[in-house]
């Protein structure tokens, strides 16, 4: 109630000073501090957005299937562009199908502050992943416009295309997407056809590339997708960065033989070696404190027959942490352990590094702005790494990046059960707004 009252007072004060740029400090800073998004409208927009990709006869609780380039994605994009229009901006679509909108500042010489997220989902996904950040960015724009609040910097809203299917839109903006990956088909749609479907120009993808260091900052609000905020009763996470990922492929060669007649001592059981190796992965990752994680998520056993000793196993191994050196060290330890396991099981173990994704570290200055913004609203914060990749990963060349996380109920995401309370949604949007105001003072 108190907040609403302050906001009304603020709107009244600002309405009388249409179009004026506020000087720094003093009363202007107080007015900045009281500015809040419309939480009810934010909720309404997130609820409305859940219609795009909802199964027939379903409800909000059934989540969405709105994978990139699908009819649901196209309908959702249209809705988002209408919201941008209603917020007072004219959206455009770039060559990668990203939706971009710009609000001019009072100082055209300053680099734009960029905020945004994505509106596509995984198949059978939830209502908040990407949508919260996208709707909040639009809400920030609308709040500024409704209050005739002049920023010094231009403000850009970016709704990145196809985040869930390979960070295609942000990758193109960051200049890191190679045209050949557009030939890949996912969820039944070839990317090159998909980019065309959403109004992009895949033959000239390079046109979507933004100039290096051309933006003052890129800030994204997102759901945490883990249970650390909820467990600690913390409203806001300041994201230290997006983790480095090392991907390995493991091949274990044993000897396929009769499972009834081969004595146990004479077996070369590739699956037994895999089991020991998977346990070693668990031990090496949990050996020291920290947020590091690892996963063996895909496994193939040959010949995969009940009366034959497994002769060959192929499996994946993925290791993640914010500290790339730590990720490499854990990988090296697992490789060292594999040599003993191979000897013990009479097998050969080949572990090959197939991809090394560097971490995307958040700008320390930007982290401080987010911390100050949360503090100004009276919200408790903690620092966390993001174990999931996000569009910001692709944008480090164009701007210092920063991310704000809000709690995910039970740590669930990429599921219809994904949930964030409306209070937490509004808190996140207000921290985003207040972060923008703080960035604008630089
Ligand atoms: Zn997301």
C-alpha cells in the first residue's frame, strides 16, 4: 500500500515535468528510488503469454510448448511486438529474427543500455523461463515512458530469437554463430527456414552482428532454475557469471563374450568400467566445496544383450563451473582415475574433449549496480553462478553483462511445473528497473 502511494505521488510529480531530463543527485535521486513497475500488469502479461503454446483445453499450470520458429512462437512474438508498441516503442526484426526496440536518451553520444531475454521455450516447458525477463524488460520501458522519465542513455529492448535451440539470435548479435549451423533441423524445423518464418534474413545473418563494445551494458532478469534462493530465503541473486562447460566423449573398449561361460576373472566388461568411472566422476566433483557440477547423461552399451558381457560402452561427460581452470582440473583428475579403472577391469578407456565453452563472467561494476538496486528496494541478495547458459554468454563482446535471478519454486524449470511467485517476479522487474536507473547515472 505504501509503495502504491509513493508511486502515485511520483507519477504526479513527473507528469508535471514532461520530457525534462532529471539532474543527478538530490531530489531527482529520491524520485528515481521510488520508481516501480506495475506488478499487476507484469503478471497479466505473463499470464496472457502462457496462451501461446498451451495445449488445447489446458490451463496456466500445463505450461507451454513454444519452441523457436513454431506457430506458437510466431504468435507470441506478435503479441510481444504489440506490447512493445503499447509501451511506446517501434520494434524491428533483425536478420536473425531478434526483436529489437530502442528508446532514445537525452545524450545520443552515450552507448545504449540493453535489457531483454527470450520468449521461446523448450518443448513441454514452463511459463517463466525467458518470458519473465522479456515481459519485465517491456515493463521497464513502459514504466519509464508512462512516467515521462528521461534517461541519458538510449535504452534497447532485445527479445532474442531461438535461445533454447542453440542461442541463435544472441549468437548472431554477438557475431559467434557460423552460418552452417543454420542447416540443422530441431523440433522438425530447419533453422534456416525458421529464421525466415519469423521475418529474419538467414542469407545475411552477419547483418545482425552488433559492433563490439557498442552497448553500455546488457542486463537480463531470469528465473534461477535451481533451488538455492528458495532454500536460503533470498529474494535476488546477483549472478557472478555463466559457467564454463567442458564436454567429453568417453569410449570404453572391453570384450563381448558369453555371459554364462566366461569366468568372472576373465571378463573385460566395458559396462563395469563405465559404472566405476561414473562413480569416480561423482567423487571428483564433490571432493571439494563449490557449485561445480558434472553429468553423464547419455550412455550406449554394445551389444546390449542380456547374455553377452558388454564389449563396448560410449558415454558423454559434461563438467561445469564458473572457474574454467577448476573444470579442466576435475576433467584431468577423472582422466587420471580412468587409467586405474581400465587396468582393474581389463579395458581400454578413451576420453576425448569435444568442446570447451568458456565462462561468461559478469561485470563486477554491473554486479555492484544490481546489488545497490536490490538494497534500495530492501531485498536480500546473494551471489550465484548460473549453471545454465543464457543469451548473455554470446554477448560479452558487445557489452559488459549482468544477470538478476529470482527464486524458482522447488528449483524446477524446463517443465510445466516451473513456478516463480508473482511477488518475486515483481521484485526482479523492479531490481531490473533500478539497475537501469543506476547504469544511466554513469
Ligand atoms: Zn531462459
